[in-house]
C-alpha cells in the first residue's frame, strides 16, 4: 500500500501503531455505551416529534403569517433532526446495541425520498468503505460535479456551480437517485432493465413521501391547504440546503485528500484509518450546530467510527486531534463559513479546464512531539495486547 503524500513521513510501523491507538479508542468507547446513549436518543426523538407536532398544529392556522412562519420553521427543524441526528445515525447501526426494534439500523426508515435500504448500500457500504477513492466512492461529486483534479475536465463541467445549486435545492432527490448510477446508464455501462428493482423501490418511496407532504397533510388542514403545501415545500427545501451544506463541508473543503485505487489497495487497518483522517473535515461550532448537523460537524470522527453514537464524537475528537498532532497529521477543521466558502471556491475552480486542485501541503511533524518508530511499534504492541485482554 503506497503511503499518501500527506503521511509520507510515516513508516508502515507508525501507520500500524496509529491503527492500534484508534482501535483501542474505539474499544474503550464501545465498552462504555449504555443508558447515557439511550437517554440521549430518546431526548432527541422527543424533541423531533414535539417540533413536528407543533409545526403541524400551527399550520392549521397557516393563513396567518405568524402561524405559517412558526409552523414552517418547526417542521423544517423536525425534518433536519429526523434525517441528520436520528435517521442517518440510526441507519449506521449506532444504536443497535440497544436491541430496540424501533432503532435497528438494518430496518429503520426515514422521512425522505431515498429508500433506506438503498442509502445503506450507497452510503454505509460504498462511501464508508471506499472513502475518497477516485472511481470507487461515488460521493465524490455524486456523479454530477467535478470536485477533484483526478477527474478529467469535460466541457459540461463549466456548469459545476449550476449543478451544485440544483443538487443543494433538490438534495433529497439527488440522494434518492444516487444508487441508480444514472451516469453509468447514460454511458451504457449499466442496462436500464437491470435497474428495475431499484426504480420500483424509489417510485414507492417517492410516491409515499409526495402523497404525505403535498396531498394528505395539506388536505387535513382544510382551508389552510395551500399554505400547508407551501410550508411543506419550504421545510423540505430548508432541510435539503442544510444537509447539502453540512455534508459538503465535511467532505470537500481544501485540504481534504483523495486517493487512487492503487493507494487504497491492500491497505492495513491503520491505512484505512489514515485514509479516513485525511479524507474528511470538521466544522467548528457550538452544541446547537453539532445537534442540528447530526454531529456530522465531526466528520473526521464519523469516518473513523461510523457505528459509534454520533453524540460521542465531541469527546472522541479531543483524543483524535491529539493523536494527529503526535503523528504529524493534518486535522482539517474550521468554522462553517470558512469551510463552506472553501467548498464553493472548489466547485467554481473545478468548473474550469486549467484547475489543478492544488491544496496546502500537510504540516511537517513536530520533532518535539513525533515519536520514534521503535516507540510507536512498542505502543502498538501494548495497545493490541490490552485490547485482546
């Protein structure tokens, strides 16, 4: 396995030691899971349901501007919590240890147009296994955007900013179509007939979501039906724009690395961890930002530990950052405006044929903090033995 450029100063032994440290951190966290995590999830679910109830109740008087604004806002917050902090995290299996059928990762369904089973394949398996591997991770541009220099420029890429704006506005539908791999169908690599089962599942979920949001709920509010329909559309748009912003800030700011198939081939456990560290970015902020982002503001920790309850990421981040400092590895983090500005800049930059995608080099390891290969090898052996015990 070739060592990525940003980690060129690390030996194979050091990478293995890195993996052992992160494995030990995972195991310590898993051993502490329990009522604290159950209580957190139940609190979030109660908040999400309360917001949805309040929003629906206010929209019965949606013809009054204050009621419409309040109802729409509550509904948008409810949808964001359902998708980001509950649905996404539950479907990663973060709460499987509870053995509660309502929060079983393999059967949970969420309030969006993408069927949960398809999301589990395209996201949980494809993206988290092949994170940022060019030609394998379809989240790199979602089959629409040129977001990396590893993808050859084509004239259609001039529309990058337009495609990004449309994807942000209709994000739930882009996510729904993701597993269909439309670009492969257009290129003749996949037959339309081979996607029949996928399309049927999409049509069922899309039909139920459309019926619920744009027919049944509006009709239930009687004379306020047109206002309720507009409120539902606005809440969905707000959820789409927010989800797009958080996800893109965690994956595509400057400094996030991509990898060739050769770099990811035959990688060790430590090599996989290293790819997650270098291929993700965090967003600095307070508790409300972290809650409303589903704690995906800690995208680095999420890629390292996707099946650990996400509300644990802030405390895990303290140790992960310290580990990165010791190994001389970059820890990509910044405020929401900074990270999103970087993403927008990259989207515009890669629309142009002469874009190179150059990013700042990784910081050199601090010789006062970096450990010797012998120290790291000894630590890896000790940690492995402790985990086995």
